[in-house]
């Protein structure tokens, strides 16, 4: 199933490798004041997570799960914004990410199957699917913000775009060619109007 952002925007640089960037970018502005939200319903959130191999195909999300994921997205946006602007993040956002980091049990439980013998696997019943996903995304965010790639993190400079990306080169200002083209076209239009108004 393709959604609006898939058809209009390519993944921002770094978003395929970092689920935290993909999550933050799952809602943003589009030209003409429109918005998209890839987590708009439990089914949409499940499809988004499945497309990134973060849940099993048979996983079911409820509205409560979608809401928790959307809340984590808002907290991550706060942290990424603070990082890229040099502002202080809110204590609540840092605490929310820390809660997400620790909410999923990390121990692999011992299992026994008469045919397979002893195996180990994490126990993620339906009530823990979202905790596991949030822990994975929070771990990625914590590693990104505190690691070597932190200095590459940037926010798109196009008006109305609120996506984050990793700079592929120092002069990169936009998350996509589409945003860059839009900004350049707006500048050209403004120059043309200025010339004609003189």
C-alpha cells in the first residue's frame, strides 16, 4: 500500500538507515499548506512499521499503540529540532526517549521445543509489540544524537517542510531534490516579480 508521502517525497538521506529519522519524517508539511501523516490510523501505522521490518506481518496495532508511537515521534522531533538549532531539548522529551529505551524487556527467554530443542527469543506478546518498536527507534535516536553522525543531522530549509536528514555534503540544505527545486523556483519567481515591479 502506497501512501501520499511515498508518492510525493523520496526518503530523506539517512531515513532508510535510521528509523528515528523515518519516524519523525512520517508527518510533515507539503506545498500549499497541506500535511501528511503516515501514522494517521492504527492500520496505517502498522503498514508503516511493517514496511520497515519493525513488526511481524501478523501484528495488530490498536489506537492506543498508534497514539504512543505518534507521541514518541513528537518527542523525537523536539530532540532533533533542539540538536539542529542549538536549543535546549525539553526534559520531557529526553525522559520520554529514556522510557522508550527501557520499556521493552531485553532478556532473551529460554524456550524448548521437542523438535527444535532449546532456543532463545524475546517475548513480545501483543501488549509489548509497541514497546519493542519504541525501544528500537529510541535506541537508534540515542545512538544517532550521541554518535559520529550527529554533526550531519540537519533540518530541511524549505518553507513548510519539517523533515530531517543527514547531510550527504556540507552545502546540502534540503531533504530532497523536490524541496530544493521548490525553493529555487520561489526565489526565481520573487526576483522576476521584483524586476517587473520596478
